[in-house]
């Protein structure tokens, strides 16, 4: 351990400022952030100045308000002294003082003799300034105590003496020394101890820098009374690092990738190891190197590593995934800057996967592929194109895409890629006609999903031809045109030739007979077709007004069949547009109407309807016939529009009844068509509002034959339902009576008294006669009951006692006598319940596990009691009085 040196300066006068212009201090070579380095002392004569300290190198050093200089960051001191300036500024007057600080690194341990190592330096407390009435006494400036450097993992012996703390006043006073701070009286406690008498500071056990790199202690000196005699001094103990930790990799296995074909110098990955020792000292300075590479092809040194950062890069060309897919490197990290003699080492594994790039184009396995397809077939795979690709399967550099470069100008084919096999599937997407194209020769090129690597071209093997043969098959005949439209006036008679509807066979190169025709759909059954020549004739009159004609159009479907193998057929639709002729006369609507007997109001609105269409329909002409003469005499008609007219009475009054009024209606066709329609008019009596009031006549007149039949049917159905309901009710009553006959009256529980077993006599307070509850059927005369069987708790047969009768108007004083006489009569009545008699039970035989009741004896104390008072209780207690009150017998 280097000796601790300090210089002092005496001054009898006080001068504000730093005590020296240049201050030198010896510190450890390795400086840590936040580590206290030294104390600077500033002298203020009046003691009232507020001083602010600063540093010329604020990035490296910081001066606290108490003058302690701290390191702002961790760094290594060079062999040359490090200098910086500490400034002090008065906050009020802005006066500034400066002092230059020179830090010298501690010399390395040179193996001095044990005697020199054990030499202990004294640290003397600085003098204090005393203020008394006398002038200022001599003041010794504060010591600047350099840190004490102590190696970790020391083997002792312990406690090991470090330094001795001493005050100049120990010659005149008896002092006690102590240290405080972490490691002394604060956790971890007990590491540093001090002899309170001699001031000897010692360490008690080995230190570990990886746990605590430095200790900041304070030494105190007090007298025997505990009074402070010196200002505390700071003691910094730095733990010197020893190389006691091996490097440790963050991961034991590191994984990285590098594209194949990478140039030398391509970055691959970074491996990192840490060392618990001081990273700013050689013990924690690591160096990396590659111990081995597997496999060693194409070169045993395909990679190198930056010995300081751990970056792995390529140093040789020739990475080819198709030859070597993965490299395994053993990486070693050594501390002591890689010194193989003194450094500690550790290893890890780096696995580098060579990733694929598209450096191999797809190549067809054949120059020509063949396939065939039947004509008119779609979504059919006609050929499989196989390719080989040396790149990694199922990657964009391996997946193939096929492109047709020629031979398919109409786009009848497409090529899909099988994702599993990478084959090209030539598929038909549009029908092909054998009679038009019998052979296709396609030119196909194969490419990958990603472009080829730079400098690589597609070889001729990436292009192939596909020859596809079209197979002729029997095709269906087809009608031309389809559908076929024919315009024809309605009313064409049966047997007339309508048109010829023929089909064509597309199979020009097949040997087969002519086509055969047949009818598929003819809703009105108006047509027939010649099976050979396709001539269509009528079998009935064509009627435009038929329900099978929609919008003047009638549709029929016909079939054409060939005799090929297999036979094929095709359908065609014949559309007949029927032109209207004036073949329908107009009719009146509605057929029935109602009007009043009087002239007003009596207008009836009618409408003319005609199934024909314009110009063979309206406007219509309405008129009344000349015969019979009563029609025009009673009625008049006026047209109000082209389709509507109004019928009204001509006379003032017409008797109520039903009248048939003929109306002649003529359309506008050429030639005209007319008809006489009968309008059934019901004339009735009306009220002021024009409503019919002659109900009977209207009802009778308003019911037609169909309505009367419907009413009769409803009445008949109602009568049948009533009859069925009556029959059902009678049958139900019979079934109920039959069920009642099957039930035994004794078993019928409805409205019957259930008989249960008799119960014994009641309690004494029950004053009712229990004999009334006995079954009359089971009561037997006493004369026929055998002795010993009669129940003894029944009411005994005796003469009824005579109870006193209360007078109708008794005197209030007689009420007490009446109650006493009644009570006396009741006590002397042996027929009143309860009946005190011996009950006889059935004999259950011998061998019972229960004891005999005869073994129950009365208490011995019972003999001493007097039971004569039982005689005074009346006849009910007579037996008890005989049993207990009769004396010893």
C-alpha cells in the first residue's frame, strides 16, 4: 500500500481563499462514477460567506458544497497526471478564487516487502479555530485524505490494520475514536472496526468488489464525556479489483443468418459476454476469438470475429446453401485483454444458418409435354408440367410460376401451380371445338416468385412446349335460330302448316343418320312436328284469348336427336306471336244491378268488356232492342264513355220486381261484332237515401239457386252435429251407469261412513258417553257375552241416577245448593265415565325377554303414609281407598 502523504501550512493571519494554489492528490487508476476523490478546503475568515464551488471539467468532476470532489463518470487515469481547476465564488459579492488540482494515479503494486506493507500511516485530525476573547490562535489547515486502496479477496490475517486515526490533542486529553458509515455501524456492519483508544482502523474480513466497490467512512474523536474535540474526517476505502470472475456469455447458443453468396465483410451477428470484474481494468476487458468452424468447407476460415465488439463477419466467398446449409462456430471470450496466460476464458456456440437466395432457376424435366382433351370440356387438367429447382423448397425462390408465351391467342388455357409438388397444371378454361381446332402447341416459360439473383440468367431448360390434342365427341344438335319467332293471326284452322323448325348437327366428321324431331312442350296441344323434316302443323284452332297465351305469345318446345354413341339431343323453342282478329263480341258487366221504383235516383252504371284488343275492342256502342216494346218504354241508356254507359228508368214509377233488360253492345272492329247481353235489374222500394227498404223482396230476389243450396247444406250439417252430440251424451250416461254397477257398494267410498276399531275409555275430564261411539253392529247383549271376554271399561249397566232439577225461576241463593247437589249426584253415579275397572289384555305366551310387572314394588316409604283421606274423595276412588287405606291386610 502506498503511503498517504499530506502537507500543511501555518499562517498566523486569516486570509479568505484556498490555502494553496496547486493541490496534488494520489488516487486509484480506475475511477468510478460517483466516487469521492478528495476534499478541497476553502477558508472564510468571517464564516458568513456563501461559497459555490465549480469545476473546469464538469463532465468528469463535480465539487459538492462541503468541498468533496466526486467523479461524474467512470474512466481510467493515464500515466500522466490529470489536472483541472476548482473554483469558489461568493454568491453575494461574486468574488471568485481558483485552485489547480493535480490527480496522480496510484503506482502499481510492485511486491514490496512484508514489512513495508505493514507500515501504518497516521492520520492526524486538523486543528480547529477557537473563538475566545483572546486573539486568534494558530489554525492548521484541513487534511486532504487520499482514498485507501484495499485489494479484494485478501487472505488476511484478520483483522488487518489499515490506518491509525490520531488527534494532536490526545497528549492533553483522553480521547475516544470511532468510525461511522456503511461497513462500520451501517449495513453491512462490522466490516471495519476501530480501536477507540489507539484509533487503529482495521478490516475484519475479505472484501468483494463485485458487491461493494468502495466504502465512505467518517472518523470521529470525542473526549471521555462524549464531547466532540475534532471535526469528523472522511475516509474513502476503494476495493481494488482482482481477476476472480470468468467471462459469461449472455446465451450459450447464439443463432444467426447470412444469405448465401454473401461477399466478404458481410455482417452476420454479434455475440456478447460480460465479466463481473471491473470493466475499466484489465480484469474486465474481454477479447473474442473463433476456436473452430464446422464444417470447414469451402474454407476453414469463412468467418472472423471482432475481438473487442464480438461482431462476426464473413471473410471468404463461397457460401452456398445448396452445399452447406449451416455453420457452427465455437467462440471464446478471455479477460485480461485476451492474455492467454493470466486471463480467464469461457466459450459459447454460434450457429449460423445460410439462407437461400434465388440463385437456381426452375428447369423443366422435359422439353416437350403432351396432353389431350375432349372437345367442349372445361376445367379439365390436360397436362402436368414438372420442374426442378435446387433452392430451398416452399420459399419464394423455389415456388414456380408458369407463363404461356405462345400458342393460345384466344386464351383457352391457363396454367396453375400445385403448391405441394410445384408442378404446372395446364387447364382448359374455354370450350374447344374439334371441328375448328384439332391440335394446340403451347410455349411455356417457368419463373420463380422472386427475381433471380444478380448475374444469373434463365437457361434454355426454363422453357418447354406443350402439345395438346383435341378429341372429337358426339355433340348435341342445335336449332337455328333458337328461339324461332313466328307471327300468325289467331283462328288458324287445324291441319294448317305453320312453319318448319329444323336443327343442325355439329359433328361433320362422324358417320351418323339424319336427325329425328319430337315435341317436348305444347301447353294447349295445338301443334305437331314431322319427325323427319321438322314441319310443324296445327292440330287445333289458334286462339289468342287462350289462358296459355301470355302477352300474345305462345311457346312450344321441340327436341332434335341423333343416333350417335352416345345419342345426343338438343331442344329448341318456337315462339308464335298471335295477331288478334275480331272473333269475340263485347259483353255487359256486371250482369246484375239494383235500382229504385221511382225515377230518381235510378241510374245504373254498366261497362262493356271484350277479350279482343285494339282496334277490335272499344269504343263501344250501347242501345236497347226494339222488341219487346216495354224495354224502350220503361228504360233508357246513355253512353258516358267509350267503355261505359248508364241505364235508367224512363217512366216515373216501376213496380218492384226483377226485370231482364237486353242491351245491344257493338265494338269498333272491322267488321263490327255485336251481342245482346241480358242485365238482371232488381227494382225495389227505396228510402230517402236511395237504399232498398223492401227487405223481404230483396232477400227473396237476391238469393239464387246456389245460395239457397248452400244455406240448406249448412242447416243440414248443423242438425247432424246436434244429433251426434245428443247421441254421445246418452252413450256417456250409459257407460257411467254401467261402471257404477260394477263397483261394490261396500267399496264405494262416496257418501259412506268408514268403520274403524274402537278406542278405550277417555280421560276423566271427558264428560261424554263413549258408548255412543261404539259400532251398533258389533255390540252384543251382556247376556250372551262369556265371562272374561266382556270389556270391563264399557259403561256398566245400572239404573240411571236421579240428578236434581233446577226450578224455572230459582232464587239466587239456591244456585250454590243446586251445584253442590249436582256434583254429589255425579260422584255417586257409577255409570259416569271414566270407568274404573281392570283391563284385560291378551296373553302373549312365555319366554318374553321383558321382566314381570309383578316385580315392581312400591317404595318403602309408602307404608308410612296415611291413605284414609281417599275415602273422602267419593266412589270413584273407592278401590284405591280399599287397596291403600284398609290397614295392614
